[in-house]
C-alpha cells in the first residue's frame, strides 16, 4: 500500500466494511467506508460518488449489477473532484446537482493480484463520497450505455429497506438524519 495512503487511513476510523467481486468474478475487493471531509492523497483518488436527494427522495440507480444509491465515476486527467462529480452524474443519470458536500470516502483494496486486463493500476484506491441536491433533469445529457441502467428518485423510507451495502447504509443514515 502507498505509505501516504496507509498513514492517512491510520488517522481515520473505518465505520463499515463490504466485500465485492468485480471483473466477472475475478477481482475480489474489500471496501472500507469512512465519514469525514479530510483529503486523502490525490494520487490514490480514482473516482467520486454522490448521494443525490430531492426533498425526502433519493436517486436510486438500477443496472445489471443491481441497485445502488452512489452513482459516480472516474476522474478524467486534471479534473477537479466537484467538476468530475457534476460531469459523471449528468452522464450517468441526466441530473445536474447543486451544493455538493463531501461526507466521506471509500477505500478499495484488491484481495488478489490485479489481472493485466484490469483498469485498476494499484491494489489500493479511494473514491470520495458526496451528498447533494438534485437540480435540473437533462435526459439528453445522459450517456447511452446499457451498463448504466436507469435511475429514479425513490422515497428514502422505502430505500432504507433495500439490499444496500453496509457503506451505502452508513452514508444514507448519516445524510438522511436531517430529512
């Protein structure tokens, strides 16, 4: 693990842990979820994700991999975090957002060696987690890609009973407390 990332993680408390397998069952990952606005080492941040609310409803994404409440994606080049967040949410869901606030981060750790065909270049990487309000729906801005699936706003009271990851439940509980 990158020594700077290792030191950063040592100063924070893991609040949830999940296991996930990607890459057609070839990439087992441990995902640790944290709360806080601290900046992890920039070189370790690969993606941004966001809980997006519209009053007492949350944006729920359905895709071939299941359902989730943290749409987002990878940073492009020298793109800033919020710039990437706004771009990716628009591409993935057709929604622009307002007032994004960072609430935490997820640390991903590969449990096996990384296959050469994988996009991941490191055994450890970080995704930043934000919360925002939905602003404007622009369906023409959505990327047409079967892997993206569909999205809709659903009542938080119903979403909490869905089969979400421990990390998603942590972030939802943290943000929905004010609803």
